């Protein structure tokens, strides 16, 4: 398929697809007229890119993982890959904890609003937002940090 159809199918801009090609992540074939032709291998790679980006892998990390497919299996590659995936697991676990805490706090704020107590607790809600921001910018937090977020 040509770039426009490929772009529409995966809901990715043509500029992004061209960028992925430029940095060597995806390799479409070229027709005689210079048009890009995206085959099943390109589809496999773009699907992998979409999933890995959702898991917060950087483009450099994705490019590295794709380069491993061309390498012979070795203990060094396994160790590097294992470490990278372990770091992502920790990142995702921290993100899950943060989102659970955020959901809990949103329910509390919603309850305050529904009980017409929002303005009364405005200062406390601002403190919660600040604390959540600090946790977010630290890249995660420990479960016991949520204890400090209880509203009155």
C-alpha cells in the first residue's frame, strides 16, 4: 500500500511515517516512480512501534530493539534486552500506582463538588494537585505516598 493508505490505516501522519523512514526504523520499498510501498513487514514494524510507544519506549529504544532482530542471539543481547524491559516494567508499575492514586483523588474531588464543599476545600485540593504533580514529575511513587492525599 502507498503512504496515504498506510497512514490512514494506522492513524499516523505521513510526516511521522517519513520521519520513521528517515531515522531507519521502517524501510518501505520504492516503486519506479519513487513512491513508497509499504508491505506486510512494514505493517508488522508499525504495529510494534505503536505498541512500544504506548509502553513509553523512546524511538531510540525502539530502533535498538528492532536492530536486535538482525543480530545473532547472544547472552549480551539478552542481558541488555532484559534490563531494558525490567526498567519499563518498573516504569509501568509506577505509572499504574500514580493513576490509581489519581483516580482515588478525582473521586474525592467529585464528591466535594457534589456536596457543595469544593470552595470550602479549595486549598486542600490545590495541595493535592501539587503533590500529584511532584509525584508525576518524579516518574512514579510508592504506594504509601497516597496516604497523605486523604481529603477531610
